[in-house]
């Protein structure tokens, strides 16, 4: 059986859909034999899907593609407004999602290309499949996050 280089699913803008998106991504990564990047891909999927549910509030398509040495994660939705990367304090309960996506991705961005299958916009992230590119907890917090927390004090 041939491994598909592109897999997609359509999900509802419901509270449970980020979990469904993660389960779909996990199955695809397993099919592709890419367990080593599962944590990073699932983090990207979770953050982007949660953004759609909270902000776009439309049905969305999750598309996973193998592109050379990256897995491209794309979420397509029907909202015109795009993602906004915010700077938040360490004690903030929300607002870190796109920063996490940026940390674990080689690149990320927004697309308004006409080939979106009728959706208004897409947000994508490329996660490296190279050895050693797996999610690193230190990268998420930075080298001096305790000092930052003390400054916010």
C-alpha cells in the first residue's frame, strides 16, 4: 500500500475538535513512520486548531503534507482575520500558542492563495523531520525563564 503524501480531514468548530485533530495527526504520522516528530506536530496541530475554535469559529480543514524534510501542517478556515502573535507575561493563562508554534517549527505563516478549496485563509507551519529536530523543552521556555518570572514578580 502506498503512503499518501497529503492527508486531510474537515472538523467542526467545537471544543472537542482539537483532540480529534491531534488523533488524526497521530494516525497520519504513524502511517508515515514519523513518530520522532509527533510531539512537535501535535503541539502545532493543537495550537492552530484551538485558535480556529476560539477565534475563527468556523469549520476547518486540517491538512498534513510530507514536503521533503518537513511535515507541513495547514489549517484552513472561513474567517478573514488572521493569527496575531502576541507577547504575554509568563503568568498569563493564554496568548502563547503562536509563540509555541514558532518555537517548534522551521517556519510558519498565513496564506490567502486561491487554491484553498473555498476556505478564506490558511495558517501553516513546517515541522522538520530531520534527526535532532524533535521538541526540546528548553526551547519552549528559553534559557532564563526563571529570571523573567522574577521580573514580573
